[in-house]
């Protein structure tokens, strides 16, 4: 019976992969094998895109948990809208700028409105667009956390749209344009950023830094003598859930960047996990040494720091290197959060430290720990990419936030901030019939 079932299965699977048409002969014809691989690539890429999409829930939970209850509805709305509006912006403009054909290496000039696809053409561009769309939304939602609890909702919609349509795609074209029809100047230099430590995370982190500076700190964050005051989050279990969701989503983020269902994803899975684990452990140890207690918020951000740190080099470093990269990221994120706070830059969730600082570290580490060996040229190229990302993302975002501030206004009124954005911006309450503190 087992032999009969096995025979039926071996006969049916190629037929299903072929789409019901008559099979080529012989059964193991190279065309049939290639088609099975092609279909597997589609499936893996779209499953990975689904995992990355679910990271939106993780970001929403982290931001909500690390902030106060009176702003939870606002945070849910921001995470809903940055993906919804970001999808439209990336479809109309961003995708073409990032992956369209180019003669300059600076930005694409084709493939707007998914014009590279037709009903009778190759549908791969649709799968590729979906995977890249969820990446664009990730870059946008990073900014949300650093500007939480005091930003006008209308202003958030404007800069989220602009980031997905322009800021993220332009830099993305420099590093990843050749993944479709483009050819960026950074990738021609040999820049290594396999899944986006800089392209996604540092770009989002540096834009978040610009926003936090222009916006200013929350009321009560710093005392009259400049002392730093903690503003505790209202739901640490929710924040922890968000981190676990993000950790799982990263198994789509990094391995999915192969867009190929093959054996290479095994090492990327392992590297991703080990770096996150090392980041969490070292952030815990560092916070324990600095604050005399193992801090939960720092430990959670340590896991995220490890994930961001390994994203650039996940395909070109070994498992031991990934542990070292994650461990250093775990230490860096704690030091960075404390330093930025002392600079009176109010970042409620540590987004600048996790994504900007650890994204830069991960990009440098991809060159330092390269399994094929490293050279001065590799390191210098990585540093050029890190610097270009900061100048572009921070510079353009700073101008954007200043323009928004001078026109429609960036920040809510003091009364609205004290009352909570849920009531003032949305006329809603996340915890109806529960008493929430100011």
C-alpha cells in the first residue's frame, strides 16, 4: 500500500506543479524541474511577505505597550494607515523609483503603477512587488514610535506617505535597484546589505531621529534642571508580545529576501535567531550592570537590536559571527538609548537606537565578518553606504518635518497631549470603562 501511495504522489506532484497541462517526457525533464522550482519561489516569497506584513502587528504592540494608555487608539490608527497609504504610495510612485530602469544609478524612471506587469506577461513582478511593499511599510512604521504621543494624525499621514513614496525608495534604488530593472550606484561599489539593516532600518531610524528633534520632547519628559524623567509604558506584556511577533516576522524578513526556495535559507534562519538571542542576553546584562536590575524594556529592545544588526549580513556571515554581531548590538542599544535620552531627544520606544544605530552597526558588521574575507575596500564601501543613508534620510526627513511644522503643524496642543491623542485626534478610548492615568 505504501509503495502504491508513493507512486501516486510522485506522479501527481509534477502534474500539479505543471498546472494541469500535459507533462513533458520524460517525467524528470529539466523543464518540469525548473517549473516546480519557479512555483516554489513564488510560494516562499509570498509566505515571507505575509510574515513581514504581520510585523505591522508587532510594531503596533511594541509602540502601544511602551507608551501610555491614552494614546493607544492613535497608535493603532497610525499602524493601520501607514501600511494602507504606504501600499498605494509604493504602487503609484515608490516601486518605480526604487526598481525602475535608470541611466544614472540614482533613481528609477519606469514601472510606476506596476506598469511592468500585464495580464498575459510574467506575474513575478506582482510577487516581487508584494514582498517589497511590506518592506516599505516597515520603514514607515519605525518613525511612528519615535514620534509617539504628541504628533498630529494628519501630519503623520503626510510624512508616512512621503517616506514610502520618496525617501525610502530613492535610497533603496541605490542599494537594491538591480533586483529588478534598476542599477544603483551603491550596489555597483559592492555595498552589502542583504535584507536591509541600512536600506530599511537605518533609513527609518534616521528619519525618526529627524522627526523627534523637530517635534521636541513630551511634556514632563525632562525636569527644570534637565534631569531625565521616565514615562513608563502602560502595558509591558503587550510590548513583549510585539517583540515576539517581530522576531517571528523576521524569519520572513531575512530568509525571504532570497526570494528563492532553496537550501540557503537554512543558515539565514539560524543567523537571524542567534543574533536576536545574543542581543536580548547582552542587553539584559548591560542594563543589569547599569541600573542594578535586569530591565525588561532594554532586554526586549536588545532582541530587536540583534535582529536589526544581523539583517545586512544574514546571508554572508556564519552562525558564530551572528552571535557576536547580536551581542554587540545588545550592548550598543542600551548605551544608545541612555545617550539619546541625555541629549534631550525623546524617543519613547528607542526606535532611533534599535533601527538607526544598530542598523548602521549591522551594515558595518556585514563587511567585518564576511565569510569570504574582508578588505579595506569592503569596509570603506560599507561606511560610504552608512554615511549616504544618514545624509539622505536624516537630511530630507528633517526638511520635510520642518515644512510640515510650518504649514499644517506637526504637534498637537498641550491640552490635547495631556488629555491623550485618542480623545483629541480620534474621539475614542482604547479602554472604555477603565480609568486611565494622565
